[in-house]
């Protein structure tokens, strides 16, 4: 009976020593958690900036489309009206001359 109690105590002490020796030091853990929280905050800030940028891009694309349409309408108003197409005039064939050498 005495051996069982001593064996149980020894197993408990060895197990506790092993558990205390294993693990990450608290200072290192706190440092990593702090860095993680900072990275999450930066990620949230950048996500907000990205959303605002996308909204601005959509707004500017709408302005470009509107101005392009207005530009085309103004071009159509300013373009000179073309007269009816005239049939192409045919030119008479050019005379071909041959020269002969005199002896």
C-alpha cells in the first residue's frame, strides 16, 4: 500500500514538472498576442480604406460614362452635315504616246 502511494505521488510530481516545463513563456505569448491585435487593427483600417477607394472608383466611372455620353452628343451637334454622296466622276484615259527613233 505504501508503494502505491509513493508511486502515485511520484507520477503526479513528474507530470506536474513536465507540464510546467512545457509551454510558451508568458512574456513571449503576450508579445505575440499584442502583435496579432495590432495586425488586426491595421487590417481593419486597410479594409476601410479599400472600401472607400472602391466607392470612389465607382463614382468616377459614373462621371466618365456621363461625360463620354455628353461628349458624343456634342460631337454629333457640331459635326457638319454631309451632302448626299456624288457618284465618282470618271476621268478619260490618258493618251499613250510611243516615240520612234529616227535614223
